[in-house]
C-alpha cells in the first residue's frame, strides 16, 4: 500500500473519531436530533468521483460496518450496505475525472439522499421505522443533506487535491 492510500485511510479513521467525539459537542442539541453527521461518507463520495468507485465501495463497506458496530446496533450491516452501494451507484452515474464544484455538490446531495433512502428502506422492511417516507424526508433526510452539503464545501479543495495526487500515483504504478 502506497503513501497516499495510507493517508486516505488514516484520514477516514481520524474523521470517524472526530465525528463521534468532537462534532457532537460542536453541534447544537436541536441539530443532533435531526442530522446524521457522517463525514466519512462525504469523503467516500469524493473518492468515488475523483478516484474509483470500486475503492469507494470497499471503503463504504468497511467504514459502514465500523459505524454499525460502534454507533448503530439495531441491524448489523445496514449502514455498511447503504454506504457501499450508494457510493458505488453514484460512481456509476458520475464518472467525471475532474468534476467541478457544482457537480461535486450535486453528487454529495444525491449520495446523501440515496444512502438515507436505502437505510429507510432497510429499517422499514424490518419494522424498525414506522414513520412515513415523506416525514422522514422532511425531518431527517433534508437536514442531513444540507449538513453534508456544507461539510463538503469545507472539504472540497483539500480533498480534491489529495485525491488527484492519489490518482496520479495510481496511474504511475499501472504504467510502470
């Protein structure tokens, strides 16, 4: 494993720790009741667009399972499945090597909606959610999408630079 990949995985672990320890203290209590702050998923969406959808699938499955084990114990594998599949599907739709900011923000909004919709469907199938979809959309999914949008704006430039360097490093390995 090369240096850039190690940095990416280390960044994801750091974000996992930050979103569980520091971020809840920074957000108001009212927001915490409505927002699912998942910084890792934002980074995975950047990986799916700027690097490769298969890498994003593996990262989504891995860190989603970590979310399932640490944060959500109701169904093991629900977040893993939702993060992995939504990242992969978004990667299939948006195969743009140098996606501009508006396109990337669209990816974040659609990816967030897709992930939350998959989770809603899984929870509905197993009767863990009794609320209608339109209520969940207005009260949880839209606020989460807006939060992910704001975080993606903050992370856009540094993440894009790092992932472009990773892409160059990977292409040099393949040609050598």
